[in-house]
């Protein structure tokens, strides 16, 4: 038996005997192997939800609930293969839960940031302050050429009144109020 294997067996025996220090040695020595497996196999969409260390911890939690399985290993490579298998199963289980279920389905998520594939349906583009000032200036210029009644209709509409409410307020038909606004919209696009 090689020196590496004999050292490994000593640590295993101490872990089986209940030594916390030996368990930490095992974690420090073989944890990076698990982390490499997880980093290689972790789905890209799941990386925003999980860190590779989350899965490493899950593997160790599962492993240490059954310390008697540790006694079976005679070589470090056997333990590494075993831990890698647990890691792959944990990844598979979580991937299945995150892609097939309705509640946590990552495949149904959509980005809410500007520059995403379909940002128009998720992010409302807001006007810049200069655009707002320019729009107000255009409106004022258009309103100077309108009658008093038309200006009143526009002001009431900007206050949030409906066409029916504007008609009642000014003593005109709601259709007349609607036509004033529609004409302004046509003038603006011309």
C-alpha cells in the first residue's frame, strides 16, 4: 500500500471514529475536486441562482450523514469518484426541479434589464428630461394657434379627465373633445 493510501486510510479511520478535525482534513483535501465537477457541470442559467460552493456543501452534508460508507474506501480515487457521483446527482436533481417544475422554472424567467432580447415588452423606455422639455415646448407652440375651447380640452385631458367628463365640464359633446385631441395628434406627426 502506498504512503498516500495509508495516510488516506488513517484519516478515514479517524473520521469514522468521530474526529471533527479529520473530517475537516477530508473536506479541505477533497472539496476542490467536488467543486471542479460542479463548476464543469452546472447549467449556465442556474449560475445566477447557485454558487458552486452551494452544491459542494450539499454533497458533504449527504456524505457525512452516512459515515459508515466512508469505511468502504481504500483509495482516494474511489472517494473522489464517489463524491463526484453525488455532486452530479445533486446537480441533476436541482436542474430537474429548476427546469421542469412550474414554481421555480428558470426556463420561464425573462430578463428585466435594458438590452435584453425583448426589452420592449418588459422595460418601459422613459423619456429623458430634455425630451420632456421639448415636448412641452411643442405643445405650447401648438396650443397658441388653437381656440380657447381647444386649449381647455387639452388641459382637462392632461389632468386625466375622460372625454365624457370633459364634455360635461365644457358643455360640449364627448366626441367633440375626442376630435380636438385627435387633430392635435395628427398635427404633431405631420
